[in-house]
């Protein structure tokens, strides 16, 4: 641990102006970002008596090796710069809003010619409009099932939509009236988009005008003696009212507001938000917050406003920064600079936003409901956290002891190689930090020189750590200029432990590459599938851990995740390469037409299923060329009954697996689980 006095700025060198500051560790990585009205007053508090600091603050200042700051003109500028730096550097000691579970949303893909209604999770995409989030995916499907009767927009995938257009027959929903069937031309793109726009207006709360319009159309149909049309409109009206009844009115004045509540202890806090639009609860969201220092509820509110509304982010329910900001944000306690945050939110929304604490009436009652939800969520999280933290801590300590490491391996990287008889060789690198996967740091490699596992392993390890050494040298030469310009360095951040999928040969190859690069502070081990043995460099006998060991279970999870990531990439590359190679020798088929075929059909299976007429639909391909393509990709028959493709790979047909077989791959399943070379 570093002594904070060793990097404390000189007396009088810190300005009293507002600004944003960064703490860096010895590797140059940003570990904490903060803002202050007075940089001098705020930074001096970190260099007081270390024993009197909050435990996590004490850990942060002893982990850091330097501090730097940037002066800004106003506190609003400081807020925006702090948010940008937190997003850019992802500091490990900052308060982080992470979902306590994965919330689905109802998404409308307005960026497509024929927009689609679907359930969507994960990061928000540009050009897609989101409603929710919902607590359960089935709630979205139930809503869609009700509303597609009135708004028959497409809900099918792009593949189903395209297939229906090719065969000229809609799916079941098109026949029962729950889809306008734009795939077969029953409605034009403009008419379908009008249906989708009406759906979005209804979901956005413009319900009264929709209901009144349907009532007028129903009355007009009845007056014209069009009783079937009137009955259909009556049923549509009932469906809309049923959908509205499921969203209880909580604020009678039709307020648009987000209601925020917290439940917390010294280390973490649970946040719950109810999204109220038009007086109805349209969605609910929850986060778990890691506290870095002793923060008040008002300071938690500051972080919530900054991270959730601060910009384009996967945490927001918007495709633009201001779209998710409501007219009013109800919080349990106002931050110290409430006016500044109101100014920032108003700027993002483009109109006045109020930040207030409800005192009485319906809004106070709703706040109490949200608080109860936050307490229940926090109680569930604490039970789960206790079991998870205990198991992860035990696994890391057991691993440190078994491999005789100087420290617990807080960052573990695992490399796996995937290929078929030396062809299409690829590799994956997965990262686990504190015993949990960190998917943003995953990498995949296309291996060109390695023809077997050991050569490929040596190449990947050499490439990965050569990049690390290069960026470390750049950092020393430029003194952090790369970090200031925003170029990410996560790939070059070295692990405490490097795990390779394999036994002694693979471990020796990885250790050899590290030695050639002069890296001596990264431990290496290999996990062999056959007996789950742990191999260390230069050791003739493996380390055997008990089958019930938490350390062995962690290594298995890391190895299996690397294998999954590698196989996924290999299948993708193999399919593309195989299709390209089969089309190389077709007369009259140049590179442009090959690319057009691959773009249209995407896989060898779909291309084989295509008819001559479908192939001729590709620009530049005539009947003779289409027939030549079919001949080139045809499956030659094998006497045993298996189909053999032109690359010499046999595609086997197996009986459907039972539930017990389907759950996970067999321990002895190798890299040729799906295809194998035909014996000569």
C-alpha cells in the first residue's frame, strides 16, 4: 500500500476553484473521479489522518499513487465533466449504479422500414423507442397480446418476416388479425408506420384521444348499419380499456414524475424508481450502489441524477439524453446544490424540471410505497451478497494458497483455442475480476501462424502481452497523454493469474511467450479437462484440488466461459469461410456477386435451400450462374447415409437430446463436437 503523503500535492498548488479530480494507481489507471466546489478544500480532506477516513476511502488513497485535477468555470460544467470521466474510465472506487436484475423493456424499432414491437434487454440502441422497463417479460407479452388486436404491427423477427415475403404467405398472426401482414403487402410501409405511431402514442399516455376516436368511429359505423365493423371497434375499445386498467392511476393530476427511494447500510444502497407518466406507473427500475465513502442520502441523490439522467447510457430508458428526464423528480432528500441539478436536468429536457421532496398527499403515499420496495429489494440483495461474497472470497483465497501466489488473484484471464484439424484457428480471452466475469474486457483473436494448440497458444499470449508492454511504454513516454485523449487501456491491464485451457504443453507454451517478453509478475496455470488437473510451468506433476473446492469451481467457470466464447467465434468464422471457399470456383461468379450472395443468405444451409429463381433475384446472377452455384454447393451422398459437404466435413444427424443432456456440454466434448473430418 502507498502512503498518501508520498504523492500529496505541494502546499498552495491546489486551486480553490471548482473542478474535477482523478486519482490514479501505480499502473496509471484512473481509480476514482470526483468533483468539488473548492478543489483545495476537497483534496486536502483525503490527505488528513488516514485512520480517520472511511474504510473504502482509506483503501482508495492507499491504492492510488497520484492525483490530478482540471479546473472548470461553473459547477454545471464540473457535473458534466465528472459524468464523462466516469463513463470513460469506469473507476473502480466510484459509486456505480448496477441493476439488481435485468429489466426488459418494450422496444419499437423505428429505425427499420417496417418497425417491429419486441421484448428487449441490455444496452439501448439508437433509433429504437423504449417503453418500460417492466418487472417481467411476460408482462410485455401480455400487453402486446392485448394491444396488437387494436394496433396490428409486426412482432416477428427479421428472418420470419423475410421468409413470409419469399413464400407469399403470412404467419398465424396475420391470419387472425393481430398483424397487418406488411410482409405480403397487405399494407404499405407508410400505413404500417402509421399503425406503429398510434401504438407509440397510446403507450406514451395519449389514451383519451385514442379512445374518443374509436368511440366516434364505432358510433358512425353503427349509424351506417355496418354492425360488423362497429362490433370490431367495440372489441378494440374494450381491449384498450383493459390495458389501461392494468396500469393503476397513482397521481390524479396526470403528473409526469420519477419517484426515487433508497435503502442502505454502510457499504451499499438499494435504489428503486417508479416511472409515472400521465399519472400512471409505466415502469419500475432498481439498482444496487457500492459506496466508496460515507455518503449521505442527499449525496446518493446527486449520483443518481448524474448517472441516470446525465447522458446517453444503458441505464436510461431513452435514445437521447433528455428523453428520459421527466417534468418532476421526487426524492427523499434534496442534495446540497439542488438548484444546479435542476438547471442541468432542465437543460437536458429542454424545459423546466422540478426536484422536490413530497411532504403530503398522493405523492407522499407513493414515495412510501417506493421506499418499501427499496427495503425489500435491499433485504433480498443482502442475503444473496452474503452467500456470493463468502464463496468468491473463499475461492480466491484457496486459489492463492494452492498455487502459492503472493496475492489473491483479483483479476484472472483465460485463453482458449478453437479449431477443426488446424483450420480456422481462433482464440478467446475472457476476464474475471473479483470472481465475476467482466465482459467488457473480453477479446477474440484470429490465429494465422499457429497450426496446433501449443503454437496458437504461444502466439495469442505473445500478442496479448506485447500489447500490454507497448502501452505501458507509451504511458511512461507520454506520461498519461493516451489516457487524457480517451484511448482505452483496459486490454493492456495485466492479470494476476493467466489460465490456459489445456495441460502441460499449453502451459509451457504460454510461459515461454511470457519469458520471451520479460514478464515475470504474471502467474500461469492450465486446467486440463480430462481429470480437471491444474498444471504449473516446469512442474512434472499437476496440482489436484478436491472436487468440492470453491477454487476449482471458479477455474471451471472461467475455463468454460472461455470455451463458449471461442466456439461461438469459431462457428461464425467457419461458416463464412466454408461458404466463401465453395463459391470460389463457380464460373461467372466474381467477388461482388459472392458478397451479395453471402449478404442475402448468410449461411450455407440457407443457400442450399434456395431455389434457382431465388438465386436469380440477386443482381447480376442469371440462370446459368444460379445453376452453377447450386451444383457447387450440393451435398454429395455418402454410402452410410450421412451428408458430406464439399469441404470434406460430415454433418451428422442425432436424436433429440433429453432434458438432462441438454443442460450443459459433456466434459469430454472437444472442439469437433458438431463436425468431424471424414476418415480416409
